[in-house]
C-alpha cells in the first residue's frame, strides 16, 4: 500500500521516528540499522512495510529498500512477527543476516534475542532458497540505477527463474541484439527459458 514516506523527521529515537509528510505526522517503527543511517539527518525517506493486525495498523520504515525486502522475507516465516523481524534487523546487519541464512549459520541466528533453535532452523529452511535465488547482492543492488540487462534479470528472478540460467539466456540474447529495451529483452528470454 505504501512504497515510501519522504519528509521531515520530527522526532527520532532508536526504535521509531515521526515523519512529517505534508503536515501529517506518521509514527514509523524502525530498526537500529535504519536509525544509524538517519540519526544525523532532518529530512528523510523511509521505505515502508505496512502491517495490519486485528488490533493495529503499523508502519515499519527502512532507510534502504533492500532492508525492507529482507524484513518482509523474515516476517513470512512462521513464528516471526513484525516486532521480532525488527529485533533481528536491529541485532545484526541485513548483510550478516542474509549471509547467515544463505550459509545455514544457525548458531549466529540463535544469538539474536528471541530466536530459539527451532525458529533459527525454520528461517534457514524457509528463506535459504529464496535468498539464494536473489543473489548475494540483492540488498545492495536496489540502491543504484540498474542497467537494462540487470533490470531484465531481476524481473526474471522475481518470476521464479533460476538466476544462473536467466543470466546465461540474457547474455546470449544481448550478444545478438545489444540495444533491446527491458521489455523486449524479457520477452525474448521468456521464449528461451
């Protein structure tokens, strides 16, 4: 529902901010990782994850789209709610969490407050393949403008194709037709995948 909120950071604390957007103050829960990135700024942009429960509608904000994506992966795991997801992102960096899940480093995940052995194993089991598909640079690739082949590759991975196979097909197409648009490149790749 919300992609991001951009405005004046009226009130900042390690757990939440109030961001003024057009005269409306939004209370947004944040991780320590995000707080470290925005603590010295007055204006900010937070990527939002809107969580609806029976008793509350809550906004969670992240300085980077990659961190929000990881948060949404984490809360998709049975037994991990938004507050636990935020706790995980506050305990270690998103890169460390992603690496721990991909490499099956259960002991590192267990060190996070509120995460027991079963939950840590469930995180690895449910997220390892998803995060491997996205590739090791999934958290950082979101920050910069993607090239046409990178954008096409991202789209194909999101559609469920294996990254390595999609890269190979795209590479072959680009060698023959280097000036295709993203849409044309994806259409050609879909014919060959």
